[in-house]
C-alpha cells in the first residue's frame, strides 16, 4: 500500500510540475503586492518559459500598468518574455488607505523591491528580472536602482524617456520648445499654435520652477507632438495600439478609480517637492547593464536627459539609442526597432 501511495504522490508531483512549466508559456496571472496600507496589482502576461520577467514602471505620476500593454511592441515582447504591468502605490487600480504621508518616492522604492521579491517567490529564485521605466517610471526606476542593494535583484535596466531629473526636464523643455517652434514657423506649419507657444515659453523663468509653468509645458508638449505627427516629423502611432489600449483601460481598469487615485498621488508628490527632485547625481551608483532609449522629437522629456543618463550612469555596460521619428513614446512611434533593441539587450544578458 505504501509503495503505491508513494508512486501516486510522485506521479501527481510530476504532473503538477509539468503543468506549472506549461503554464509559464502562456501566463495570464494577477498578483498583489501588499505593504504599508497599499494593495498593488501586477498583471503578468506572456511567455515565462525562459524565466525572463520584464517589469514595466508606468508613467505619471498617476498612470497605470496596463496602459503599457498596447500594440505590437507588447505583443512581440510577450511572445518571448513574461511582461509585468504593475500599478504603483496610489495609481492605476491599486487600493488601500491613501494616506498622503505614505505617498512618497521612498515608499514606492520599497514597493518595487517587494514586487521583485514576490515575483521570485512565485516563479522561482532562478528567474531573470529586467526593469523598464518610462517617463515618471524612469525616475522611480533610477531612484530604486541607486538605493541600497536593490539593483542586485535585476539583470538589466532600460530607461525610456525617463524623467530622472525634474529640474532638467523643466529647463530643457523650454529650450526644446524654442528650437522646434522656430523651426516650424520657418516651415510655415501651424503658425498660430507655434507663435503662441513661443510667446508663452518666453515668460517661463527657468530659475523659478513652479507648478503652473510645468503644467503648461507638460500639457502643451503632448499637443505639440500631435502636430509634429501631422507634418510627418513624428511617426504615426502604431495602429494596433489604439484597440488594445481601449480594452485595457476601459474593460479591465476602472477609469474613475484610476483618475481619482492618480490625481491624489500626483498632487501629494508635487506637494512634497517633486518639481525639484533629481536622481541625476545618484546615477553613478547604477552598475548593472543599462539601455537608454529616447525619441529625438520628445517634447515631454527632451532627449538631453538621455545624454545626461548616458554620462551619469556608473555601469561600464551602457548604451543610448535615439529614435529619429519618435516623440515621448518610442514604443508606439517606432515599435519595430524599439522591440529589436530591447530583445537584443535582454538576450545578451540572460
């Protein structure tokens, strides 16, 4: 009786192990990171058979993870890797007591560490973790990797148009608007819009960083990139992105919750001096391989910050790639070269 029971248990264990391996090939998991009154979902999609998990840090502050599961870039990466779309504290569909005192960059750094450890616990300590941060996510990722020994959890860092230095974003945005505005006026493109922009940015004192001017620069940058797309300076958005974006943000996320929590979190961070926050001088602590990806036409976080990251990051293994016809989101402006570059980086290191 005992031998048969032992054989039965052994067979069952092998069966469950086989199922677990098969499941890794088509992951559709949701896990929750719970710490310090926050419950933060991470949506995991893709192919985990090669044990590579790419953690995506969304933009904002006030964005959501599933905003990044859009178009052909996400589809191609999910064919190879497990993609982790995480809603940060007080953003996306994260829940919990939104105590403003706990909405800090330091708390989010600890949240990200908890996420990495949770992924290792669930999928195995032998998984290879990579980190990708876009826009605000570039700041959070830079802060995380330059704190304590956090970078030891990840094999590589991919910064995409990252706002790791808010004062530099502020100053460079003014300069970039002046350059592009004058160029577009010479070409006779949308003269009224660009003249209004030039008149307004002329009033911005780059030595007096304030939220009113930053809000103008940030909001106008997005509408300006739309106009640059119309005249062909920026590539059209990946047509596959629109449909998947609507599905993720309308059918899976609750837009009311996302908007409400996002605005609370954004306000709390700006109240704590986000406009004057910079990780630039800490980037020398980042020693893991780093890939820096930027759109040359980025008006939200100008490409000068990409050059700054290349100079400041301490790793000897670092590279800056600039996409000539991309704005703030090269993954949807030029998805094919973007994905090829990400894959080449990961495959070299895993």
